[in-house]
C-alpha cells in the first residue's frame, strides 16, 4: 500500500516543482511588442522639421557648452546661414542618424555583456510497467561558475566596441560638417553664376536692341545681326542649365541638413574666403587629431581585447550541479561537478583567428594613415594652386575686363558702337568671373578638406564606458548616440 502512495506523492511533488520552474522561466523572459513602420507619418514629421526651432535652439546651447563651433542663435525665419545649416545637419542628417543608432546597438551589447549563463534545470523520470512498480526520477539544477575571468574580458571587449562606435559617430559628425560647408559653397557658387548669367542676358538684350537699330539703318549686315541674336538664344539655354545646377545643389544641401527637397526656407549664399590653416607639423596633427584614425585606433583595441578574450576562453569554467531524486523508493541527494580539460582543443582556432584579425586591424590603421597623408598632400597642393590662380583672376584679369567694359560704355554714350567687340567684352567678362567663382570654390573645397583631415582643434572624445550610467561625451550628439537615439528624438523625451 505504501508503494502505491509514494508514486502519487512523487508525482504531486514533481508537478509542483515543474510549475515553479515554468513560472521562473516565464518571469525572466521579455514580451514582444509590435512596432509597425509608418512612412506616411515619417513624411509628415519630415515636412515639420523646421518647426522644431525650440528643440534645435536647446541643441545649440548644449553644443555651445561642449565648445563646439555654433551660431549665436538659431532662427531660420530670417534665412538660414551656413552655421545654422551645420547645426541642422548635426540634428537631422540621415546618415548621422544611422551611425548613432549603430552606436546604440553597441551600447546594448555592452550593457548585457559579461552576464553569467542561465542555470539549467533537468529532469529524468522512469516508471516500471508493473502493478505497484516504483516511479524513479531525478531533478537537477546546474550552474556554470566563470572562474576563468572570461566574463570580465567580454565586458572589456564590449566596452571597446562601444567606444569604437562612438568614435565613428564623432568621425561622421566631423565629416558631415565639412560636407555641409563644401555643399553650401557649391550652392552659393551655382546661385552666383546664375545671377551673372541673368546679368549677361540683360546686357545681350541691350546689345540686340542696338543691333536691330543698326541693321535698320544699314550700319551692320544681316549676317552680323544674326550672330548677335544667336548669342541671346545661347544665353537663355545657359540660364536654363544654370537653374538646373542651382536646383541640384540646393536639393543636395537640403538633403545634408535632413530637410525635404521642397522645404520652404531661404538659404543665405556665402562664399567666405578660405580660412588660413597652420600647416606646420601637419602630419603630426593628422596623427593626433584625425577622426578616422581615431576610429582605427579604437578598432585595433577591439582586436586586442578579442585576442585577450580568446586566450582566456582556453581556461575552463566550473559547472556545478545539484539535485534530488528517487530510485527504488529511496530518496537521494545528487551532486556533480564538471571541468573541461584544455589539452586537445584549447581554443586554438579562436586564438589563431584573433591574432590574424589583430594584424588586419594594425594594417588597416597604418594604410589609412598612408592614404590620409596622400590626401593631405594633394589638398595642400590644390589649395596653393587654386589660391595662385584666384589671385591672378581677382587682381588682374577681372579688373582689366571691368575697365574694358567701362570704356565700352563710354563709347556707347558717345555714339561709337562696335557691337561685336561689345559682345566679346560681355562674354569674356562673364567667363572670367565664372572662372573666378570656380577657383574660389576649389580653394574653399581644398581648405575644407585640409580642415577635415587635420581634425578638430580639440579632438572630441567618446563617452566613457566604465559605467553605463555615465554617458557624457564632449560630442553632444555622441550622448544621444549612447542612448541609441537622434538628437530630435532625445529632445522630445
């Protein structure tokens, strides 16, 4: 009779233990929340971005606190300046948004790295198929104790990977500011060229009116008059092409700032003189401050920590198991210990791969430096050549043609008109000014490229990773990257 009762008690106890184990497993699991993609809502938010002036103004204040170059105020109602455009690009640029979200992935990995493995619950049961046969079972609970120190190294490696992502954020921000400056100069150049062409059209139409009068009086032939009228048609075609170039440059610039292509905002043209850059010890500055090299250093540190982790993995962790069971109606307490013996595998493949990846990371840093040094040399040569050509056009050729144009005006006022010479003066003067614009653009681009390569005056550092609660960074947008959000999303919280 006792043999019949004990299996029932055992089954009841097993049912209770199974229920408790299932409850513990469910309590430790997260639930799934659906997040649908609504592009129509994003379009509405995209069109309303310029309405977030207060949020952007607070963002400017935070940038100022971190010693970043910012405008004194942000107010697009009176037109958008290049400095305000850089702020908008840092705030809304789509590429920066993706880089920051990638940093959020690295942060999530860092915050969850180094955790102990979940304990394992096991159950074995058997029942003899005979009347009154005993029910035999065993319950086990095993836990791996990481005595090798592998979890601490995993945490260090995840921290290095997170820092590398933040370095990428800083590099992307710095490159983005350079892109905005260059794109703004390109749009300003296109706008100024369009203005010059419209000015030329007015002068050509004036010459055409004079031509009609001279042809009526027989002072010029019909062939000469036809050539002058053809110039007007060509100028109109050039204006259409220049309008297209200006529209393309504007859309590109708006895209860098994260604004829709049809955004109703006035852009203020600006062709500032290329800033004077101290190029003494430029290569030393390149090594110390270039943001791309900072990324390569961080990636090399990840490779170092990866190798350290693979080496640590060859040392064994201890798995301890305990449990309770019954056999032949005898209750038993179970205890087990397992320790791997690293004599056959010893993680040799993982260590060899990690060493090879470290050499790849070293070569990537060194070859990146070589490439950047070449780019710096080319940019310096381009800057010098553009500056020399611009000086020649600005101080010699353009003033000479302006004087020629002034003298032609005086001759017209005196009644002495040579329409072909007048037209040649107008077109040559426009070509010289157009070429001057191109040289200014090339000089600005070269100066911007040199500034990008040499890095910020005070290199920005990513957030420290010693504590997940401390996410401060000299780059304000790196702070939001640490939380996996854009500045706009962060400010709306």
